[in-house]
């Protein structure tokens, strides 16, 4: 890791998304789309082992949504916008 400060969003209220995708081209397209929508995106490198954990007693089960490929930028954006309020306890 070169710069640990790069792991923090510029603004404390900026939503953070961890993106895991094994196809680097797809990962970059999704990352660019989400960053354009104002999200701070962390990406996992291909081949990395990912473990999902939560320290919250109030699980965010609705965040485990399978976004079926292929999907477009609009479907990606709408899916993320729909999930974040639920995960932050601010249901629409």
C-alpha cells in the first residue's frame, strides 16, 4: 500500500463502496461510473480473498443484492442509490 491516506474519502459524509470484480475492464468502468455519481470507491485486486463482516447488530441484509450481468450504468447507479439509504438507516 503506497498511501494509506488515499483510503479515506475527501468528505466524511461521502458514501464509500468496496468494489470487487475479477475483470479489470469491467471493474474500471464500474469504478468510473460510481465515482462520477459521487461515491468514494475502493477496489479489490483480482484474486484477492474477500471476507464480508459486520460489527453492527443491525445487519444490512438488503445490501446483498446480486446485480445480474450484463447491466448498464443507469441500472448500476439506481441500484446503488436504492441500497445506500437502507444501509445507512435512512430508508426512503
